[in-house]
C-alpha cells in the first residue's frame, strides 16, 4: 500500500472486516522520489495503530531511463510474489478503483481496432502471477470519491498525494484529467460484457482442448478438428496451443490472427502438408489433424550458476541444485526442441534430458505459456486445460468463488 486514499481505504475496509492477525500490509518503495522511504514509514505507523503487520519491499536496482512506470509495475508485482511466497499469504489485494478502470479502458480504446477487443474487458478483478500469487481487486467497482467519503467518515483525511498522479508527462494522468473534465464516473457496461464473453469462450475452448488435443514426449501437439466445430473455438484453441508450444513473449498480433484464421478457412480435403509459422510455432496439416511444435530457430542456450534458477526458451523453468558447478541448458532431442543439460567436462558422461534431474542435480518444470507468468481469471479455464494437456500441476484456484462479479468491500458501505 502506498498511503494514498485508495490503499488507505482498502486497509481500513479490511480492518473492519477481518481480525488484524489475518492481515499483512505490503508497501513497495521504488526509490524513484525523494521522501519515498519516509512515506513507507508513515504507512507502517498507520498500520501499527490498527495492529496490522507491515513490511516495506524495496526496489533496489533496475530502474530504467525510459518506461519507468511499466518497469516499476513489473518490479512491484515481482517483489509481491516473492513476499507472498515467503509469508505464506493466501492472496494479495490491491486498491484499483473504478476510476483506474475507466482510465485503462480509455487508453486501450484508442489503440483497439475492434469494439470487442480482449483488452476492452479492462482490468480483471483477479490475476494470477507466476502461477502462485492471486492478486484480487475488491474496489474495482467503487469510484475514488466513495472511498474518500468512507475514510472521512472515520476521521481519516491525511492520505498521501503522489506527485506523479498529476504529472502530465504520463499518459494516464492526461487521460485522468480529460475524464475528470468530462465527468466520466460510470462503469463501462461493455467491459463487463466483454469479460463475461471471454470467460464463456474460454470454457468452450477448454472443453475442446480436453477432447481433441494430445501431446507426446517430444513436445509435439496434435489437434483434431472437424467442420462441425465452431470456428471461434478452434481458432482460440490454436492460439492457446501456439502460446504453449512457442513460448513467445507476446500473443500473436492482429496480422497473425488474420493469418491463422485464413489458414483454417483454406483447409481442403487434400491439404496434407500445408504449414504456417506463428508465435515461434510451426503448424502443419497431417491427415485429419494439425500438429504444432516449437520452431527450430532462435533456441538459445541458458547458463545457470550454482544454485541459480532461470527460464529456458520461455518454456521451461530450471533450477540448478548444485552448489559447485554451472549447469548449461540447450536444445536437444528430436529436432532440438526439448531441453538438454550438461555441466563442465567430467561431471556428466553424456548430455541428460529433463527426466534425468535426480542424476544431474537439477529440476526442470515445463511452463504453460504466458499463463505461467501472468493469468487473468477470465482465461483460467484455458490455462487449466493446457496444464492437463501437458501433464502439469493445475493452476491455483481463484480464492473468490464468483470472480467475474465481485462486490466491493461491504465495509465501504457501513455508515
């Protein structure tokens, strides 16, 4: 929590609902402004009054010259993931409000070519980070003005105003100013409609993947489909499988989506051998099904120091368990698509595969594409289907039972 009105509202709202012993407040000090450490100490003193444990997480390196806000956001969530694991937290709650949602939608709408673009679902009410930390946003339906009224009713009016919130160099600040002048305070109904539609499609895609897809030990995925399968489901399933097989850092863009849709439409009975490459994934027609596998290019080596962890090819998380020797991960197996492990001469008689971790002193875990890094609750059904397909551990369930329609903290309505 930053000490702003939103985070203080969340703090006091939770304190009204839960015993203090069940709460931990986290403040990320990005070190970007003079006085940020003093602000963190102020927050700590406020938590002490409420009997709530508080920790300050410091971003001590990596501040870039440009793209500061995006880098700070990534660092903030990374630090919270680490703290969540260390403290054994059930979830992390953030104080995003309806105002934040409206600003996000306004910025995304400018960049969207369609009124039904996925990004126009807005900020999701729940997001899973690194496959292990759920971030919940219980204030997403409340305007900032209501939160400040709630605080004033409790005699709290000394929240901290971040000067970056009024700095016109940032796009969000410019959008906030414009929306304030226009009096935009009502939630966008289209955002809710798009979010529900995405979840419903995700459920259909998950059923399709469970029924029609297989993966072998070499990482080759086979997908059956027929003329009776809905086009939107098969294309969405292919996009999910491309993400799983290719491990690309970003989803395929609009041009790639158009290419994929045309590839599916152009199938003919004698189309055996047709192939395209999208998202670092080679897709080929073989008989009555499609096969997907990682492209045979751009597969770089990964070198891990003793005890270090890392991600190879964005598809496998590897932990070097040795305290003495370096571990090298490179492409191996049939076609060089799967991880192969080696150490300096004399330690291994030959290169080892991922199943030889006990002998080789390492742990190698496959990832389910970008879902293993960041996963919105609307896409959880697809991610679970990919985990089942690749025989991975299931993703953690969202702590909220009805996470697509989460009410704001009821404490905000207490008079």
